[in-house]
């Protein structure tokens, strides 16, 4: 693996040229975007795309996002009533953290679409990503550069730790700005549906568009084909046992006696809220509930820090229950907890009771 650092000032032409050559030759390049790092390859090269799936350990039915420059002729294959909506979206949000799913994309390597007749496209708002796309001269298919179901990377170090041996090049462009993935929307017969909450809040989409915006109930159903295959119940997950809780519970009466001393219960809440938890739990913070942009920026870095490989225990993640970016943050935390949300003190108590034997002898 070649690790190339983008200088903070001065020219990055040499590093970009090198990475672009690797993309054109069928290699895998991890690169920064404004959301998270991507693991990219030439979107026309089926062998390279297969290598991306293999590196992540990602199932082949979970399609990739194709990254393009802003002048890419997106509208050429968007038909009828959807044209206007796609045009409106691209003008309002590109370059930026919005992924648009449209019918088409048969020109890309088959695995990019994961067996569907639609393709996901976005133009990233990051100088390194845009320079790389320009220099490579081809669209770049890229999922987030983490192994399947693990936490997404917001720095080059995260990529190196998780997938270092499997990348040909890592472009280090510093920490990513938003810290959460792009918002994914589908446009079908002129109708807009949010498939994944992300860095562009629902309220901003609704406020910027003439038509209505609905939200796909991707609420973790395991039945039937998923409209967005990436909506797995378990995703973005720390390795330590994790569970999500609603805010404002008084958990002080709960105790967890009889556990080995190396089993630690960590409760992650918000600075500006009073979490009421037993004295022997460790408390950690996502930051201030009043600064959800900062919470999002640090979310994955924090989840990695709170997931020490050498310790057993339980990570309790408090949901924000806020609109805006809160939706995306809560979505990721719920998935990190494999979909289990505890909504009352009784539910937390029952959860701890059934967990006790597992923690004691694991
Ligand atoms: O911010 C981002 O979106 C980052 C950066 C690298 O661009 N990428 C990213 O990719 O998060 P990934 O592969 O981790 O997530 C892509 C999401 C998945 O949930 C996938 O199922 C969905 O987009 N997706 C891709 N193609 C789709 C399609 N044709 N129809 C429905 N959903 C699709
Ligand atoms: Mg991902």
C-alpha cells in the first residue's frame, strides 16, 4: 500500500496524478470526501469493482455509489417527470453530500448496481475527490472505506487500521468535514424518497424543493427485498455489545452486581443533558445536543474510541431524539446497536438481566 499525504498548502498534483494512474489501472484508492473516506475504483472496470466488494467483505447485492464531477451528463439517462426533479436536486446540492438514485446506469460495470436497474450517483464536495475524478477521467465507484458493518472512516488513519493491506493507495486529506455519510434519495416517476438520512437534513431538502419529499420506512424490516440494500439492521457497529436508549430515563436504581471487574458499562450521552445513571457506570459524551454538526463530525471517531478491543462490556448509546442532523445521528446509533432501542427503565432493566449471564462468561 502506498500512503500519500496531501499537503495542507502547495501543490498536490503529484499525489493526485499517482492515485489517478492507479484508478485507471484497475487499482483501489481510498480517498477523502466531505462525508467519510471512500474506497474507490474505476466504475467501468468490473474486476476492480469486484475487488472493492471483496476488500470490504460486502455482499454483492449491496450496490455502490458512483462519484462524478459536477459536469457529468447525469440527465442523459434520466427520463420523463424525474428529469426536472433530478435537475433541481443537482443544481441545489452538487457538489455536496446528496446521493441521487435514478433508473439507468447500465454503462457501468455490472456489480456497481448490485443487480438493480437503478444507479446511485453523487458529486462530492471535496477538492481531493474532485481533483482525483478529474485526473482519472472516469467516474469512481466507492463505498465507505470500512469493512462491512464496521464504523465508517473519517480519517485516513481509520482506513489504514481497518483496510490498509487491501488498498493500493490511501490519499490522506485530513479529517472529513461532515463525519456522516451522504443523504441518499431516490427519484422515481418524479417522486422523491429519502432512503438514508445523512449530512443533508430532511428539512433542508423539503425547504429547497418544489415537490414533496417522503421518507422510506427503512425502519429495519428484515422482510422482503429492501428498497435500499444498505439498510441493514446491524451496521456502523462497534465490536463491543451496544444498545440504544431514548433520552431522559432515570437509570440510577439499576445495578449490575456480580459481574467480573473487567466488564465495564459505558453510557454515552450529551453534555447539555442530565443523564441519570448509576454511579459505577462510566459516562462519556457525544458533545453538546445544541451542536449536532459537531456531534456528527466526531461521531465515528468517538464510536471507535469507545470500542476498546481489549475490554468487555456494554456500550449504551443515548439517542438525540432531535430533527435535522439528529435523524441521521440516531439512525447510525440505532444501527450500531443492531436495531435495539430501549424505551423505558423497565426495558433497560430487562435487557441488563438477560445480558448478565452473557457478560459474565464471555
Ligand atoms: O457519503 C457517502 O455516501 C460515502 C462517500 C464515500 O461518498 N459513501 C457511502 O457508500 O456511504 P456506502 O456504499 O457505504 O453506502 C451507499 C448506500 C448504501 O446504503 C446502498 O445500499 C445505497 O447507498 N445504494 C447504492 N446504490 C443504490 C441503488 N441503486 N438503489 C438504492 N440504494 C442504493
Ligand atoms: Mg458504508
